[in-house]
């Protein structure tokens, strides 16, 4: 605890020392969470996209893979500099992490990557959908045998019905 010593003028010309304990300020305990999951393409995205604007502005809305491809093409026309490999990595990264998951339309191979589930679980989602009709809520989706509800909850903002 820090202490501050003040000189206080008393009546007349005598001084008295007054010690005041200053409250401690706590160091920040939390840091802003990185909105970008680790993965191939993250470094290229940060390098290329943050040259002109914050990388966070890139992900303000979800886009399909084709929409991301169109955005990347436009940025290249505006002067974004990257190799073809880096542009491909950025596109794949954005499509995997920042595209909507159309749970009632997606093929098993697409669900596998989007939901980060094994192929067998992705196939179970499609089979359940075919047997029971379209999913209407997250709770409906969580009924798929073997599907981890935590993985569903982690992607809930991306899942569309």
C-alpha cells in the first residue's frame, strides 16, 4: 500500500505531518479475448488485412466462402499485397471460422470442418436431419447422438436454421 505524507499548516505557523494511506489500484486482471481462433491462415490474415484497417473490421459479419472470395478479390484490386498461397490461406481461414453454418443444408464434409467434429459425427448430423426433418433450434441439434453440446454452443452464433 502506498502512503502519502502531506504537510498540514496548523493555526499559527506550525506544521504537522499527516500520513494518508492511498488505496491500491489493482492491475488489470483480464485481457481482451482474441476473436481470431488459431489456425492456418491467421498469420496471413493479420499481416495482409491489418495493413489498411484493423483485422477485427474484417469479421464484423459472417459471409459465405464465395462472399469471402469476392472480398479478398476486391482487396487485392485495392492493393492488398500477398502471395496466392497467402490469399488462399486467408480465404480458407475465413470460410472455416467466419462463415455461417447452414445446419439444414450443409453436407457432412462441410459440417466436419465448421463444427470441428469427426467425420462420423458430421454424418450422424446429416442422417438425423434426414430421418427427423430440419433442425429448428440448437436443442434439436443437440439431440444428435454423439454430438458434443459444448461444440454446438461454441458455434451457436454461426449456426443458421
